[in-house]
């Protein structure tokens, strides 16, 4: 660690944007943080969370010693005792039940270590049960795009004349693409607008603070496939598609046309709530304004028809000539990382039978196995950087499932709802306390940045790669690891790029691929079995799924008419910009910015229920009920309410919205649950009644 005032270039690990930072450290203390003007992700800017990252590092709530449950209570123990206990228990479980009894759960991977943690341990142990929020977060959309093109595209904002922000909220998520950078983050859409692009937002919520939208198209949650199908029908019927591309580069156009027969704008209007005329105009302007790009986001995940929705949106880009052209949706180059040393043992992976095209174990499938013992009973779970107890649909069942584990090990930096249930809690080194790296895509090529260790972890907290290696050593698996330290792990994974940790210590970022090359398909074809854009997917057909994407009615009064009188409203969820998922309500500097969990509802719905802004309201669904604070606003249309997501950790005093969501209906490709769509009713809570927190979490 530098004992100097000079600034160290590193990257933020609080959210996936991984913005460039310059940090000043004096006598081992992180003194100051500012955005790095040279880093292409953020061009010097920081969001409120990044700017306050010191408060997370030095929070009095940080976990500083390993804990083990002894006689029902979590008690401080030595590292040796904690790791020895976990290793012994895991070996015992493998001997008794087989290696597939182990699952590894990690959260939305921010830095690469978040993706890699415990993977090698699991594979070497003999289990392929890797779970987490993958079924809810971008992987379903990637699968949709893969079925059509073979890989996922990113928006290419420069030069775009029309930008559709479709189910994304960059003004709070700071996410303009999945892994791409655009020479800034919160200013990118503004810049596109200033350069003449028209920006259209398709979203159930209007975000008035956003500087950009020229048009807000208000959509009923979960109905985007209907909108996309009607747009496709208009484009096909009016001959607005790129005939040359369709004839040469697609398969199944005739079958697609048949599939679209009934998908009229009138039909879609009745489902989406968008006026028929608006749907036709949107279809015409998207097809005729070239180039046009789509930033589809996480608002399309967390619905039970996400993969088909992503397929339809991918098809829209392809047949209108907006695929792989500057200003359209493009394939940015990404480097290959070195494979894990042990091959993933796929036999007996939970979920491989029901979701053969999805490469992770969807958490609801793990929960099924835990509750029913079918197809077998999982016994142990290692959790890194994740809070599965709060983030999955049907909170009650998630708790029931997790309580069945014989061994729950949680590596976190704070006490969470998940850690509270654990048998062993391991204090993790935080973002500035262990090295890691991130690979970014961009027009200029893919590049790597190093996350530097700039301060020591508090107390006994340790880097995850050391924890993993410590466990592996105790379990006789160390010889499967070509690395012992975090730095050696980075060098190993980056081997194909020929970039090393010491290179990255000298240079803030290193490009590892050439710049983007558009229309590579002209020489190489697409990365699909046919080499073409597959409007009709034989891969989906072979997997027993519909080869042509279609519409499926989500939860709501149309699908559930029996429930409509009791639960007439459709609920969706919102991710507050000043937090990340379930994190940071314990950081006063952030809590001040967003002190409470809100329920947004339209004035018409509020009036009908005698509710005014600031009232405590009970939101009830068939799954459960929670109390939130109301915000009466026309940000949302009538009939739809939006509840804040991410509350419910110990001490935050808020209610977990996943008490209301259901895990019963799932996307047929990936097991996605409707975390963003549920039926509900809202009523005023008398002022003197007590706020109802989430159900008890202790085991
Ligand atoms: N209803 C509803 N449900 C949702 C969503 C929604 O919008 N609505 N969103 C979904 C999506 S997209 C996602 S990605 C998931 C998020 O699901 P998760 O990724 O599981 O949720 P997080 O709250 O980000 O949990 C991350 C945990 O990592 C810990 N942590 C932070 N830094 C470190 C570190 O350096 N080391 C260690 N060891 N731990 C650290 C934090 O304290 C926190 O407890 O939720 C999903 N669930
Ligand atoms: N501050 C902050 N930043 C984050 C995160 C965070 O929790 N906080 N999480 C990170 C993670 S893991 C992710 S996945 C990304 C996500 O980043 P984005 O892809 O930008 O997604 P969200 O911010 O969830 O915004 C989704 C938008 O979709 C809308 N929406 C909901 N349902 C529907 C629907 O049915 N149809 C349509 N068209 N729109 C819908 C919501 O109202 C919301 O405005 O953000 C990352 N960045
Ligand atoms: S957007 Fe904020 S939290 Fe996310 S990486 Fe950038 S500074 Fe960090
Ligand atoms: Mo996510």
C-alpha cells in the first residue's frame, strides 16, 4: 500500500459500470475518491454511491471476524476453526450424498472475482450447481439474442438517429449497455439527443428526472412481446423490412409471417395499453429511421416470457437493417478468458432437464429441490456477494427452502438476511481491499482494467480467492488450482490476452482486441447453426420449445380474472438509484438520499382508495402483504403500482417486495420468475398501527 498522497487509478466495484476512479491513500487510509477523467466508462463522473464509497469501507457495520453458529447463535471463531469446520462438513456431505449436494450461489457479478468465486472449488468437488440471480438478470436476454444471432448485441449510440430505451433505466442504473462503455455514463443519452437522435422510452414508469426522453410509451408490465409482435407485423405488412438482408441472411421468414398473422396493433393495444396509432407509428419510425438502436434492459428480465421477448426484439433489429451496422445493435469484440482448470461436471446439474439451454441452475429450481427432495436433496450452499434470501420471488418459500440446508456458508461484508441464516459467516475483503479486474467492450475494442487493492481489509476480513484456496487446501483439492493468490488467479484468467497484473499496475487500461468491425457476417456468417439469423430456431425446437417466439399473458387481471376483484392492480418493482439491490441502507450518507421504501401509484387509484402521498399503505398479493410509504404520482399509469425493491435486511426497517412476488409461473427457457409483475391491492394503514416488516428471518 502506498504511504503517499499520490492518487492510485482503480475501478469502482459497487455496480457493474465499474467506473474509473482515482483514490488518495494516506498512511493506509482511503482519504479521497474522484472519478477518473481518463477512464472511458465514466469520463471523470461518479454517481452518488461511488462518490460515497469511503463510507462503505469504513462502516462500523463491516464484518471483521468469522462467525460460526454454535447452540443456535452466531459466535466469533478463528479462521482456522471456520474453514476447518466448513471443509470437514463438505467432505462429509460429499461422502454421504455425492458431490451434487453442493450448490454455489453468487450475486450479480460486478468484478470478475464475483463471477469466479468458488467456481473452481465446486467443479473440483464435483458439482455444477451454480446459482444466483442469473435467471433474473441479463442472461435470459442474452439467451434470446443467442437463439436468433448466436450472441448478444450492444447498442451503438454514436450516429444512431433513433434510440429505443426499452425496459432500461440508465438514469438510475447507470447502465447504457451490458458490458460496453460509451465515453461516459450519465451523459451518453443526453449527448446522443444533442447529436440529433430521437429518444423513445418504453417503460411502465416515466422517470421525469431523466433529461432525455422525447417520448414515453407507457406499457403494461410483462407485455413487451405483444408490442414487438405488432411492430413486426406492421413492418412486414407495409414492406418496411430490408428485403435483401432477409432473403440472404435469415431463416424462417415465411413461418414468422404466419406466426404474426393475428398480432395486429389493435390486439397489442388491448394487451399493452399503448394506443394502436402509437404502435404503428413506433413500428414505422423504427423501421425507417436508420440507423436505429435499441437499449433493452433488465425491465424485460424478471418476467415469465423474457426469452421470447428478447428473441422478438432481436428479430426487429435484424429485419430492419439495424443489425451490426454503425449506430445500430452491434457485436462488440470480447476476449476469451482462460477456462477454469477443472471441466464443469455437468451430470446431475439441477435444472439441466427443465432448462437445457440455460447454463445456470435457476434459483427457483434449487428451491424446488430443497423443498421437495426432487430430483435429489441439496445439502450445502456457498454464498459469495449475494443475498438470495431477499432477491428471489416468493420470499416465504425461499426461506423454507434455505432452512433445509445442512450447511449454509456466506461470504459478505455486512450482516444480511442471508448471512443471518448461515451456519458460517466469512468476513469478506471489500472493493478496495482485494484486487480483481473487469473486461469492458467498446467501439474501440475490448479493454481490461485492474481493480487495485488500496487499503487493508478491516479486522480479519480476507479476499475471497484466499478463502477459496484455504478451503480447497483443507479438502485435498489444492492441486487442481494453478493459482494460490488473487494476483495469480488474475494472471491465469487473463492468459489468452497476454496481459498481466504487473502490466495493469503500470497502465490503467489495456486494449486486448482490435476495434469493432461491422458486418463481419458478410465473410463469416452468424454464430448460429445455420450461419444465418434464425427467425425460426431449430435449437429451440430441438429443446422442446416453440421455434417461433410468441406472446404469453403475464400475471394480472386478464390472466387471473378470478383474482381481479380482490387484486385489481398490477404491481411491478423499482430499483432505487442510490442503492444497489439490497445493499447500503445501512450507510447513512446514502440513506439520507432515499430514506424509505416507496409505493408509487397513480392519482386516480390513490383517490379511489382515499390515499394521499406519505400515507402508510399495505400492499397485498396472493403471496403476502407488506407496508410501504405511498407516493402519489403520474410517473405511473392507472392500474399499475410500483414498489421499491431491495429492502428487508436486518435493521433497515423496510419491507421486502419479494414477499409479494410469485415463483409459480416461470419462463420456459430459463426459469425466470415474475419478480416485476404481480397482482395486488393497496389499502391505507391507519396512522396508529405498527409498520409490518418482512417475516422473521432467523432459522
Ligand atoms: N422483485 C425484484 N427482485 C429482484 C430484482 C428486482 O428488480 N425486483 N432484481 C434482480 C436482479 S437484476 C439482481 S442482479 C438480483 C441481485 O441479487 P444479489 O446480487 O444477490 O443482491 P445484492 O443485494 O447485490 O447482494 C450482494 C451482496 O454482496 C455483498 N457485498 C458487497 N460487496 C462485497 C464484497 O466486496 N465482498 C463480499 N463478500 N460481499 C460483498 C453485499 O453486502 C450484499 O449482501 O436481484 C434480483 N431480484
Ligand atoms: N443504482 C443502481 N444501479 C444498478 C443496480 C441497482 O440495483 N442500483 N443494479 C445493477 C444490475 S444487477 C442491473 S441488472 C442493472 C439493470 O439496469 P437496467 O437494465 O437499466 O434496468 P433497471 O434499472 O432495472 O430498469 C428497468 C426499467 O424497466 C422498467 N420495466 C419494468 N417492467 C417492465 C416491463 O414489463 N416492460 C418494460 N418495457 N419496462 C419495464 C422499469 O420501470 C425500469 O424503468 O442495473 C445495475 N445498476
Ligand atoms: S455508477 Fe456509481 S456505483 Fe456504479 S461503478 Fe460507477 S461510480 Fe460506482
Ligand atoms: Mo441484475
